[in-house]
C-alpha cells in the first residue's frame, strides 16, 4: 500500500493552496491530492450555469502568493478556473494530483498514527477499481456542499409540471432557453447571477423569492487596483489591493453591526435609485433581517437592476403553493408568475444551489462526504482556532487555516512525535460556531454545527486580522493541541 506524509482531498481552490504551502514549508514531505473529478477547479469547474461568477472580489478570494491579474475583480467562473489550474501547473502541483479518485472512507489508527484512505478510481471505459493508501496527515479540502447532487426541495405537484426543470449545479450544456419564459426559484447569489445572464436571450425571466435579500451593486472592475497595477510591481499592487479590500470589508461589516438601521436604509435607497422611484423596493429588496445577519448579494455594475429596468426580468415575492402543468400557483392566490406572455415551454431553474446546498456544508467541511472510522458528534465539537475539531484531524477549506495545518504537519517531527490532536481540556462549548450570522442553512442544521468555547484557541473571532494573528503568527504549540506518540 502506498504511503504519503500528507494526503489532500480535493483539487479545488483550497486543495491547490494546501499543496502550495506544503511544498513551500515542508519540502521534504511526500504528498498526493485525490480528486474525484477529472479536472482541477472544484466549484469553478463544476458549476456551468449562465453568468457563473464570483460574488466576492478576487483580490481577497485569490491566493496570497499569486497575483490576480484580470481587469475584473468580480470575475467569471472560467477565469477563476484558469487561475487555479495555472497555479497548479506552474507550481508543479498538477503532478501530484490523481484524478477520478473518489474517497469513500478514511480510518484513523491510533496504534499506527496513520490514516487509511479508501477510494474508488474510475477511468473512461474501465470498471471502478478500489484503491487504498495510507497517510500521516489528512487535509480535507473537499468543499462545503455535496458534489453528487444539489438540494431540491419537494414542491407539491412538481411531477405534473410539463416544462423543464434544471438545477444550476447540473446545468445541461444543450439547454436552449432563447425566447422562452423562465422562472428562477430563490434569491441567493446564484439567482441574482442567473437573472441578468438569462434575461439577455430569454423572453422574460422571473425571480420568484419567498423573502427578499439585500442586493448591492458594485463595480466589476476595481479602478484603484487597476491603477495600482500600472504604477507598482504586480506583487505590490496585488498586496495593497488585497489589504485595501479586506480593510473595506471589515469596515462595512463593523458599520453594519453598529448601525444596522442606517446601513439597511442606505442599501435600500441605493436599490431604489437603481430601479426608479416607482419600483416597490420595500416588498422585493428590503429583508426582515439586518445586513450581514444573512448573506448579502453583490451584483457587478448593477446588471440585475438593469435587467429589471429594461423589463426583461422581474421579481415576485411570494410562496409556492404548488406546481401546475403549465407553471406555479402561489400562496397569495396569484397564478403562475408571469412575464409578457403565457409560458408553457419555459425552463424552470429551481435555484437552491447556494443557499440550500450549503445545508451540505457540514458534510463537506467538517464531516466529509465519506465515512470516518471513529464517529464524531460534530455538533458537540469545539473548533481549535476555528478549524480543528476535537480529536479529529480534519482541516477546513480556508487557505488562512492551512497556514496552521501546514506547520502542524511538520511540527510533530520537530517534537519527535507522530500525532497531534486538539484537546479542549475542560473548555465548554458556549456559543454557536458563527455568531450574528443566521442564514436559513445554518439555522436548519444548527445542532450539527460545531460550537465555540470562551477563550483562545477555542474562540472563533470572525475577524480577519485577529484570525491571521492566531493562525499565521502565533505558535502552533501555544495550547489546545496534544502531541503524542502511538503506544509502542
Ligand atoms: C456558484 C458559487 C459561487 C461562489 N462564489 C464565491 C465567492 O465569490 N467568494 C467566496 O469566497 N466563495 C465563493 N463560493 C464558495 C466556493 O465554493 C469557495 O470560494 C471555493 O471555491 C471553495 O474551494 P474549495 O477548494 O474549498 O472547495 P471546492 O471548490 O468545492 O473543491 C472541493 C474539491 O474536492 C473534491 N472532492 C469532494 N469530495 C471528494 C471526495 N470524496 N473524494 C475526492 N475528491 C472530493 C471536489 O471534486 C472538488 O474538486 C462560491 C460557491 C459557489 C457554488
């Protein structure tokens, strides 16, 4: 059986980042990346719906070590996929990836201080073959939602609906919706992305939402970052743009925490200005929650507002009672949300891609999509520095967190030990993992989310600067971790 010092699950944004840092800080370690798909990119390779793009800027989402050089800071999915793939190839990481390996089970042996990983390898034209290997460290960079299928709620009468239903996670390449009438169900990031993209060629697009979301227009291009690139070296321009955007986001977040009513009014007033004084923003764009208590959606250059203004798209705020053969009946008693013409052959895209998929977060991030031999009640676990679960060496998606994992992978060597486990030693879980942020997908699964303790390293700061100090500059050995050797 092959053995590696480190096994990384997933060749998405995080997996490639983990490999980069591993190569840099632990050059002597052997590692492999097992990836179930046939390409690099994870999320940015899987999702192919029209308009797919990031909703945060790429200066903060990109790798710290590789400047983002595109003119658009809110970028389309293809450019992000290319960026991840180019990074992997130029750093020689691609040579360590084994594609079409789906991990099914991992088992930790305390007696041997190693993981046994069982995967299924599936190549074209070949039958599936089981593969087993062992590793000392397992970096779980498997993302936060289920890859096999997105979540689709049960709508009454959906079987009798004669139109086509499409999920954004499995967008058919040949889907022709030109000149057709489309209903997008949902109001999250995917819905606000799909609406302007589909409105370009569809007859009319209706976004049907149960409740409104904050929608904020931001420039797709970051003028300051593009200017910095002209006057400074690429590296320094990227660094400054990154910190500028981090500082700006922290400022906006703090503002929203301290003056929620003021920020709320500001966002709604901006939406009103975009849509015109006659538009009912109170019904469609004024959520019941405060900004940042749930997700805030960004639309580049106001593309969504533009599509609504031109009449190619509209928003309906109502609940679905049932599907009929030709459309959807709403709780308010209204018929099918209608655009300019009766629809019958429209594409319905139940869009639960982001919000509802994120119910699978626990499976992807903390309780991966494969079995772990020793069962853990994640709902009672406390994350060490926001990432490590009690006695379970799984690592989260964030590249920030990886800075802790990578030295941690090396650290046992320095201490002459072979295993390291988080040890809360009496620390009680006192608060949810994330405080003050309650979107539906967290509320529905609250019992299964890890809890945080009262003091470091069991406290989750939700503050980039404090997190970076904790993860990057404070010693791995500063408490909370137990270093040991397996029994002789
Ligand atoms: C439409 C959309 C837009 C988004 N926009 C943003 C944004 O603007 N900003 C932001 O911060 N985040 C955004 N996200 C979240 C996004 O998922 C993360 O930013 C980032 O791409 C996650 O990278 P990752 O490598 O952790 O996970 P993923 O991209 O999900 O990659 C995980 C990899 O692990 C592999 N894998 C999973 N299970 C197994 C297994 N059992 N065996 C082998 N391989 C496995 C998968 O095939 C995949 O390649 C968005 C997500 C979506 C869906």
